[in-house]
């Protein structure tokens, strides 16, 4: 059982590497295309359905700066798969190098407990939680832009800031009354 | 007799579309050119009926309309439920039955079996024989508003039937088996709304999958074309799933089957419910899968990883060309008392 390690390889010049983990393998394709278009930094995108990643790619894989879990709120399987994949990350990643991306949060068929569960998960690991829209090109572009901001910090391209500092600002928090029934 | 036939004619004309009427009248060469030009199709249907009756006799018109109904259904085969049947046990000269001989024998047999019946046979462009049967009984005239359509491909054992009652089925089966030189007509357990789809499935006229020892390199080619900066981590697993899906369902277009029904007569196997598991009798239930294109959606399930393996329950649909299955437990010889889990097996369903 190999854990993904954050610092066991050397970084390359002007490069940022991101790993997108999504059970349905849909949104990660369009997001990857949008991320690769960035010109100021060379972005390498790795796509996976779930962790652990196969060990055959160990030598060719660069150092992963940011791991993004894409959860589709309309599917319980998506959330469970993301939760199960968390075990295969080394604990060094949870100091600001993991991010949760949630799609379809506005859908009517989403039970409120699932959103609460995702928020609690993100708060437990001190990771940022982003809500994105994946059906339109604008939504994908803005999601890519927000991810790039976090990625540049995680890869060390922004001076004076590290991902640990940023995680204190950007982490998800749950309100103390999250377990109370809401009004809708 | 005149009134009844006139009313029948009016009902038939009311049912058909004006465009179809026009084209059928054009194809039918009993009307002269002048008569055809004098038909104005903008009028109401009752006026059209009157006009037509004034031009030619009622009986000739009826023949025309039955023929056109046949053409109509031939052009739109995807309405109504079609059931597939298979002819069993061919005799020695079954392979040399040819069209005229089949036509004459079938018609004469059906007229012998039922006193009042109306049979029309036409050969379609792709070698299929379309038969339209209007059934009557010993006392009443044939009912043309509820005809049975039969499609048969000569020298193959496949027959497709729509709108037939259980009383008419043995008559049809006897006429068909004798005129095609077989012994029996058996239910093929395949039914659906689209004739083209069930015909393609049963006669295997879609791109088939052949087992090879050296599969091609399509997955690697796709990887090389995509951006070198975006890399799939689990490409090997994905290629495995795709290969498994293609092994079960093939690569190309699949026939658009719409439903599959599994009738379960197996013992209850769940772990949560103790009382149900202890019962000796099988737990009977029916599972039905429906979709606009069922085989394509099953292939997508396998290739996207929603199903981890393609069970023989799914892959037997294209393999055996059926969509109705009865599943029972296979009974082992000596160990059935101790083990609770027996393997399910797929039986041919009852006729």
C-alpha cells in the first residue's frame, strides 16, 4: 500500500503538478483542458478515478503539488469514493495541499445531510471547499482559475506565502449549529 | 353487405393519412390518369370517400386499402409489439422452399383451417416476406381492423409476429410449419417495439465480436494523441474495463433493444433477513430493465466502471438473442443440504 508523498521528489522549474480525483471521470476532463491552457506556469494534470494510484507510474510521476477531490453531490457513491481515497495520502498533504471541489450543489435532489457531511469532512482535514458549476464553459473556466490560485501557492510560485499559511485562511469551517435542523 | 363494407371503407380511410392515400393511389394502376387527377385531396375525408366510391367499386377499393395498410406497416415497422418465433426441426427439403410455393401453400392452408380469412403476402426489398392476415371465424367476416402481421425470412428459421391472440396462434403456427417444411414453431423469448432492432439481434446482423489472441493497440494510440501534459493515472485499469465491455458487447452499433425481463425463481440469499433465508421455496420476483437503447447502456455501465464485471446475465442477451429469462438455482447432487448458496442458472423460459 503506497502512500502518495508530497516531498519525496524534486520540483521542476516553473512547473506545477495537480492531481484530479473524481469517481465519475467527467468533469476532470474539461477541467484538465482548461488548466493546461495556463501560460505563465507549465501545469501538468494527472487524472485518476480514485486512490491509490498504480505503482507502475511511480517513476514517471512528478511531484504532486495539489490533490483535488471532485465530489458530485447528487451521487452518494462519489462522496464515499472520495472519502475512501483519503486514506492513501500521506499526512503531509493535509497541510494545505488538498482541496475539495463540489459540483451540483444547487440540485434539488441533493439531501441536506450529504452537503453537511462534505463540509464536516473538509473541516476535519482543514482543507478548502470550493463549489463549482461544471455544465457551462464559463463555470469550468472560473473553476480552473480558482484552482490555479491555490495551485500556484501550493507549488511555491507565490513569494512570502506557503500553502500552510493559506490553509489557515481558506480552510472550510462548520458553524457550531450544523447539526440543528435547518429551516428549508 | 354493401353497407357494412362501406362503413369499413370509411373507417379505414379515416385512419390513414392523406399523404399515404395519395401515394398508394399513385402506385395502384387501376385508376386512369384522368380519374387520378380528378381526385382532390384537400376535401374532408368523407368527401374523399364518396369521390372514390363514385370512381370505382367498393370491393376493388377494399383490396387496395388492405394492400396499402400492409405497405404502411412495412414502412413503419416500429409500432406495436413484435414477438419473435423460431421454426424447429427442419425437414430435408426445408432449405429449398421458394417464394411462390410458400405463398400458395400458406394461403391454401390458412383458408382450409379458417373459413373466413383474408391473407395478403408481399415480398420486401430485403428478402423478407410480409404477410397480413385478417381473421374471421366460421360465422363472421374477416376483421380488417385488427390484422396480424407476420414477417418471415425464407430459408431461415426466424418469424416475427405482431397482434395475434392465443386462439389464432396455433392456426398460424400450423400453416407456417407445414408451408416451410418444419416440425414446430417455438417462442424465441424475444419481444420489442422495434422490428429492426429485434431482427438485427436475433439474426445477428450487427458488428459481432470475435475472440482474438492478439488484440489490437487502439488504447495506446489514443493515449499518444492526447496532450502530454494531462496524463491519466489509471489508464491500464480503464483499458481493461473497455476491453471487458467490448468483449461482451462488441465495438460497433448495437441493435436498439428496449427492455429485458428476468424472472427469478431462486432462493433468497440476503444476509439481513433471517426469516426469508430459511424458507425452502424459491423467492419469486421479476426484474425488468428498460432503456431507449438497453445494450448500449449496459456497455457503458461496464466501460465506465459502474458494474465491476459483465455478468453472464447481461452478456447472454446478445449472445443468445433473447430478452426474457427465467433464472433458477442449479441443484447439486450431494451438497445441496449443507450449502445455502447455489449458483443461479439461466433456463429457457416456458413456451
